[in-house]
C-alpha cells in the first residue's frame, strides 16, 4: 500500500510540473515576445480633470466658519456706536 501511495504522489507531482511548464510556454506565446524578455510596461492614462468640487459619498465637507450655536457672537464693527447714533439722529430728523 505504501508503494502505491508513493507512486501516486510521484505521478501527481510530475503532472503538476508538466502543467506548470505548459502554462509558462502558453504565456510566452501569448505575449509574442522572446523567452526571458519582459513585456513592455503600459501605464494607464491620467484621470480626466473634473470641473467643480468633487463629492465623495463617504467624506463630507466640514464647515469652516464659526458655529453659530457654540461660538460667541462676532464683535461689533469699529465705531459701531457712532454709526448707530448717526442712524438714530437721521431718523429723528426725518420724523420732525
């Protein structure tokens, strides 16, 4: 029995080696190059330029401005009180 197993294993190994060699020979014929020479490297073209912002379904844009809920209100513009006084004065003169 042991002899039969060894013969079967040897036959299987021999058939695997023949299969590998035939596959290699087929690959060489398919690329039409001489044996041992590598095929030319083909690089894919660069991706086309997409106009506008890219939208990814996974990534979302993060707001860059202040958060109106958690941040303090912005400071008033310079000379805010003077402009307010000028507006009030103009309204009073208009109503008179």
